[in-house]
C-alpha cells in the first residue's frame, strides 16, 4: 500500500489560511495573545513648586538629577496645573477627573480658618460614590497600589483600600508625617506596618514598598501611585544632605525675602524670593532619589516599555508661610494662592511608543485630565461625566481643542492666600476676589509673574472672562464666603 505524501495537503491548508487572512486583515487568530494594556505609575509630590526641579529651572538650587533625566525621556508640560492651590482638593481631582467644587471639597481636609468672613462650607471627604482612578482600572483587571499621603477622608472608611486600591502603604487621614519621629522611623503610621527599623527615611521606605509592588506584579497590568509626604512640613532633612546644602547655600548672596500682598485689610506677608533653604533642598533631593529608585525598578522588572509614568505635584511651593522654604519666582505667590505660583505644577508624562523623548508642550493641562487620559489609554469607556479631557492628542504630538480652565478657592489659606476664583482662557487669566469682587486680568504670554494688571485697560475682556467664570460657578454649584454673626455680607457673584 502506497503512503500518501502529506505535504501538498499542508501547503493547501497554508494557502487557504493565507487567503482567508488576506481577505480579513483585521481578524485575529484565536490563539494569538491579547495585547496587554499599559501599566500606570503616578508620582505625586506634596507641595513641590514648579520651579523646584532642574527640568523646569536650570538655575534651581535643589538638585534633581533623576527627575531631570526622566524629563529628558518624556514630555514636559510648561503650563500644567493643579485644580486647586492646596492639597486635598487637587488629590480629589486626580482621583476622579472632576473639579473639587462639585462636592465642596475646596480646601485641605479639614481647613476652616476664618478671616473677615467665614469660609465656604467644606466637605472633608472624597465621597465613596465617586469612580476613582483605581476603581476604574480594577474593572480592567489591574492590580492597584497606593503609597504615601492620602488626606482624602477623616477615618478608615475613606482610606485608599476602600477607594479601589488593593494595597495601601501609609495613606490615612493625616496631611503630613506627624506621628512618631516624623520623616524618620519609627513612623508610627497605622497604615505603614510593620514599621521600619530606627532611622529609616520615609521617602525611601515608600519607594521601596512601591518598587516591591511593581516587581511582584510585573506579569499583570498594575497601577502604582507613589504620593510622597515630601516635601510637606515638618521641614526635616537627612543630615548628610542638609550638610551638603548648607555648604552650597553659604556661597549664595542676595536678598532672600520680599513682601507679598495679604487679604483685605491685613498687612503684607513675607515671601521668599531666593532659593537657598538647606533643609528643604535636602528634602527635595531625597525625594528625587526615591523617584530614581522606583524608575530603576521599572527597568529591572522589564516593564519600562509598557508603563505610562506621570510626575506632578498637588499645589505650588511654600513661599509665604510654614517656614517659607522655597521661591517660586518668576511665578507669583505660592501654595494657597490662585496666582501661578500656587497652581502651576511640574507635569511630566512618559508614554513609551507615544511621547517623544525631550518633548516640551505649552498647551495648558490640569489635574482633572489624568483620569480621562488614563481611561482612553487603557480602553475604558467612561460611563459618567468628568471635567477633564483626554490629553492623548498632545502626547502624540498633536493639538488639543481650546478650552477654559477654572479655579475656585473660597477659603482663607494658612499661607495667606486670598479667597478667590480664576479662569484661564488662552493666554489670558482673570482672578476674582471673593471678599469684595475685585478682578485682575493678566496676559501670561508676556507677564508670567502677573505683575501687569490689564483689567482697567481691557474691560471687554474682563466682562467676557468673568461671564465665563460665573457660568462655570453655576455648573459646579460653587459655594462662597459666608457672613459672620452680626457681620457684613460678603460679595456674591
């Protein structure tokens, strides 16, 4: 009996398969593995000013080599903003993609300082009904980790593990490292257990925990949020770095402070105009080292090429209070102010295969944009309204449709900031004071320091922007200053 040669049949089957494949170019073989969605790594630094990193400020007193090298591999945004000039509201916006005014989370939790008037009502928690970044990604099969400062609720019910995070290293109600030995162990943080050996440094501990999570989840998509307590007060630095910067500061001469305006009827406040605070510099560099450690873990774990990395801050640098350790010049003001020094932040994004290394983008973006951008990147179709937009076109080197950005801060900040709102429309920015309704208009294209008030020269532009700002107040149900008992009524829009 003659044995049939199987090769012609095999060749025929291959030919048929090739023909089918050519007719159905979009068809996928059932055995072909699905493309793994990108991992997401977010660095959020507390109180870090725009001018506090070398990538934004070549003359920076602080040394940030790891962040600067990261910027060289990524897209750096010159006009990136926080949704609020203090921490908790911006953190809410990053987690939800929504303006904090929508839920009256408009001050740090729970800041209720009064001035001439009582502040607006404050909600001191991120509602559990919100769809957070972590909850969104968990629907796509992501492992999720939070490390560091949370400050989004008064008790454990509102901690990260109840807002979509599988793992929580150190996130709880406190807005700073106020227990134990603060930035040095024992930390006595109930969400950071087991505690570290004596002398361990908090930014390094959080970096190690984050790196360990990344490595242990290298084979599945993950979200890792490293939300530093640094560089928030208390001002404490590693002794070796403090000594280094004390020597560096001794070689710098010049006036360190000037005067900044204050709220209605108060005296001007001191503002730092020269970077040379050795302890703060030590805190910045230690944070930079921690960033470098986590970025190195991406390489070591073999996941760098499939990880979106975002670096930003929650508000401007401390220039007018709490030790006034940094200068934001040429930006005006700092944390607690709606001037650029209080809301313009470092924003750096690396999306492998998408962003061009060393790219610089000047289109304004905001913290409300993080969630919708990540959603689009992982193929999640949003089922609810958000205020941010997908900035994917910018990451691809394309343009983004024009839009307005808004701020609403109806409080008296610890740093002396004026209760106020603001709108940025193109290059123009309007600030509206809530004590008396006065407005200021600046053209940021040639006046980034907001020194030349154009309000009296361009009344039509003032009216246009004020109308847009007031319409936004209505959309988000914004609340305003309240009268004290038997006191005068505050201005209302």
